[in-house]
C-alpha cells in the first residue's frame, strides 16, 4: 500500500534551473524522453516551458524539496496534456500516480479531457493510464496516446 505524500505543484522559478538540469541531464531519467540536456538547453527549456505564460510545466516538491516536474497545458480546446518527469530518488513511491490524480481533478474542474503520451516502451506510464481509465487512442508520431474523457459537453 502506497502512503500518500504531501506533494506540492507550483510554478517554476529561476532558482529551479540547477535542480532541473540535474534531472534532465540524467540518462536514466531521459531514457524514454529525449537526449540528455545540456545546461544551456535546460535553461532554454525552463524559460520556454516553465517560465512562460501560461506555463507548460510546473515544479513538484516533496518534503525534501524539488523532485521533478509535471506537464499540464492545453492540447486543443477540449483537452489538457499531462505528464511527469521525476527524480530517480523518488521512483517507486507512487508519486506519478498521485500527481496524475491531482492533474485529472484539476482538468475535470476546468471541464477538460486529459491526454497522456508516451513511447511504447514506457510501460509505467501505460500502466497509470490504464489504472485511471484512460482509453488508448492509437499511435501518433511514434507515441502511444491515451485519453480520459471528462468534458461533459463532448459526451
């Protein structure tokens, strides 16, 4: 049984750069995402995705501090794309599932569906999608796409 942790989702800040670089330069973290990031690429990503208005990503903290980020942004008019990238030190603690639940609730309050995308090899994401009732939509640009229908106007 997983014990829920007090995870905080907050806007990214400039002070997150070093922690974000440590995360995105880790080959284990980036295995299913992209090539590892340089410090300069991390800085661009933080500016473009985390410090943008509205942000595309948000920092995640546990009681020990920064432990990753979540993806939460519009994907078309009726849908929010969600996801997470977490530090290996917190893998296996149920954080991804807990964050998914929080992001689904936020999207539902905004009357939006939820979309998850992952490479087919990323079995943990697929497992969470199935756990929360997402429907497999097929493959787009080499990514498996899952959608959770919450938008009441669509149904």
